[in-house]
């Protein structure tokens, strides 16, 4: 009985791990797309992952953000300059 419960818990963990990994891939792809758009528009000079954080180079400064923060920042930045 306990073995079956452990197996079910393990399966649930594996499903959650796969879902988390899939979300991270989507986020990374979106960050790359948004970052490249911002570079192309001259809004930032560079971007990418660095030491577990997302690095944005802008006006000679380096900003280290969580991937989620970077996504929001870049999304807003690109949106503001679409006009």
C-alpha cells in the first residue's frame, strides 16, 4: 500500500517537473524574442542568462533580474516603443 502511494507521489512530482520545465522553455523563448526586438529597436544593447538571472545591458548599465521580471520589463519596453 505504501509503495503504491510512493509511486503515485513520484508520478505527480514527475508531471509537475515536466510542466515546470515546459514553462521555463516558453519563458526563455519569449525572453529571447523580446530581447532581440529591444536590441533591434536600439532600446537595449544586449541580453541573456547570467548566473541564474537574466541580464539586460542598457546605457552602459547591467541589470540582473529574475526571468519573470525581465520578461515583464522587456514586454513593457517593446510595447511602449511600438508606436
